[in-house]
C-alpha cells in the first residue's frame, strides 16, 4: 500500500522536475533582451491604466459557496457508495437508501432555495 | 510493479543495494517512461491531430510540412517555444506567475498514476483511484486561478475567475456521475471498476440502466467544461479575452498550460472509458490464453482506442459548436445538469434493488420506453412543424 502511494510522490516530483528542467534548458538557450515596453502589461496596444487587482463580481464567491456544500456532500456519499452493495445483500439496503435520499434531499432543498432567491442567475434581478 | 521488483531482488539482480533504493529507482524509471514515452508524445500528437482535424472540417490543409503529413509538428513547436524569449511583466507577481505552470502540469501528470493501460499495465492501482483522479485534476484550477491573478492583467484576471467558477461548478455533475458508477462497482479502484464490467457492450456500465446512460453524457459534458474545451472555453475566449489566463505567458511557460490541456483530453477519455465503456476488457479468445504478451497488447490497444475516440469527439465538438455565454454556462450547470445528475444518482441506487436476474430485462424495458418516448417526441415535433409551415412561409419572423 505504501509502495503504491509512493508512486504519487514520485509523479509529483517528476512533474515539478520536468517543468523545472525544461525551463532551465530554455534559460540557457533562449535570448534575454528585456525592455520596458516589452515588460509592460498587455492591454491591446493601449498603455494600461491601473492595476488589475480590483474588486470582482460577488457571483464568483456565491458559486464557490454553493460548490463547497455540494462537493462535501459528494465526499460524504463516497464511503456509502463503496459498501452499498453489501448493505443490500444483508437486507439493510432500504434503510440506507432512505438515508441517502434524505441527505441528498436536504441539500437539494438548499439548491432550490438559492434558485428561488435568484442566486443562480448570473445577473440577479433586484426587486424594486 | 512491487511484485516484479521483489522478484528481481530475490533473483539477486541488485545485490548489495537496500530494498528502498531499488524501489525508488524502479518507481522513478516507471514514472519517467510513462511521461516521456506516453504522455509527452500523446499530448504532442493530439495537438497536431487536433489542428489537422479542424482543418479537414473547415476545408483547409492544416500543418503538413514537418515530417510525413506534419506529424512531427509538435516537436518543432516545442523547440520553437524552448528558444523563445521568456517575458514576465514588471507589474506581475513574479513568484506566483512562475509557480502557476508547475501546479497545472503537476495536477495533470499525477492523474496518470492510476490510469490503466491494460490488465496489468498500471503504475499503481490505488484503492482510492477514482477519488484520487477527481482530487488531483482539481489542482489544475488552482494553477489557472494563480496564473490569472498573478499576471496583473485584466484579461487574465477575468479568464482566471471565469475558469475557476466554471471548473468548480461542473465538478458537481462530474462527481455525481462518477458516484453512480462507484455505487454499482462497490469499489473506488480503477481496475476494480473495469473488472466489474465485461468485454461486450451490454456488460458495460453505460448500458447497465438508463440512468447510467444519461450519466455518461453528463460526465462527458461536465468533463469538457472542466478541461476548458469548446463550447465551454470562455476562460480563453480568443474573441473577447485575448487569450484569457495565458495572455501574459510566453515561451515554455505558455507551452506547459497547453501541454496540460491536450493531455487532459486523454485523461477525460480514459476516465470515461474506465467508468462506462468497459476499459481494457477484451473477448476471451483462445489465442490470448497461450500468450500473455498478445493479451497485454490487445488490452492496451482496446483501452487506447476507446479513450482516444472521446478525444476525437472533443475535437469534433470544438470544430462544430459555437461558444456559450457565461450566464448560459452557469444556468446549464446549476439548473439542468446538477438536478439531472442527482436524479440519475438516486435512480441508479434504486435500480440496484432490482434482483440480479431481473436487472437486464428491466433495463431493456426502460430503454425501450425511453426510445419510444423519443420517437413520439420527434414525430410530434415534425407534425407541429408541418402544421406551422404555411404560417412560417407567410410570416417569416415567427
């Protein structure tokens, strides 16, 4: 088991090393002739105004919040999924199914709630 | 692989070397072979093939100069990018800017640990295989967001944010479709899932019941969106965002993003093949029993062709469909695919209560019903169109 997981470590190291070695070889071969114009931020030929690090749309944040809830739900169902066939064979399947149904149902209500509230619309209509 | 190395050590091939050192060398060698003999040429040839396929579909020629039919184009591109000047804008966050390609590439390469090539050809058959793939491929989004943020460019930031929102949204339908198969297989290991299926199409999880059939398409659509492929390529939309999160990248760093993108296409195909299409299962022919070598080759070719078929489909879709808008993208995911995938999940779980000897007949009946409903639907649509035709003719704006 440890042997199998050590492979993951090796692949991680190789992935990082491959990029690093290639960039290093490139550094030795490629020209380096920096100029102020070359190093300026690209904005379709116009001189760029201001920094790009500004406030961005709150939508992205909401999407991330809904995502976390569902992803945690999926993570919790994974262990049940692996033993579910055994549960059916031992006759406890129906109970497990009802539990899964309730678990999914509660979170699904959350999705319906945010849908009704209009949070799934990219451009939210504000009631006037 | 561990058993094979143990055998070599027993045979005295590495006399005087500690066991751990032999293991480490073996693992490094295996990883290096996978990277240099499979992943790198695969991503390269895919990039060439994609351009050729598009060109063919758009009545152009495409790259055909380097090597026979231009097949060595990817090597020429690699050398060109290696020799290009590398520019890091002064306004950028230099550390994050140079770290981003590492993370994207690492997240993509790590998936190949558990992707099977054949019955015994796999780097490591982890017992959490499919969950592990979901986990490491999500690392790509961190890299992309990092690239978009660190560039300090408005195009890049928009591209990175869109990409993050898109990838995490489509993670849900993809994860739930995977979950369906885990329920059926009862294991997370890639080889275990393949062994739960048979070589014949009717033994595949794709045709196990109508819910998994729908789940396959949900998975493939969601995976295309996770791979930032057309019609979901708004993070790099050329016509609106210049090049999205890679706007400020050049040379080798730029190349690694696309290396990962083209390689990810194969990962998508391989996971779809493993979960739904029977993986490397080949018919139990007599010639395979005598020669394990031939069996291994047949399994490798079967798996590769099945997986590459979906790479081709992705190219085909890219040449066919226009790009969707960002609000359409989000509503497609949250209002259609997420509810649908949960319905399919509960349907699959409910289907498991059908006794084993009745499953096939139940499934066939449900498929038949589905086909009948579809045919009736299209007949009705045709009827309505024929009815509406005179009106359409006189009032073309309807």
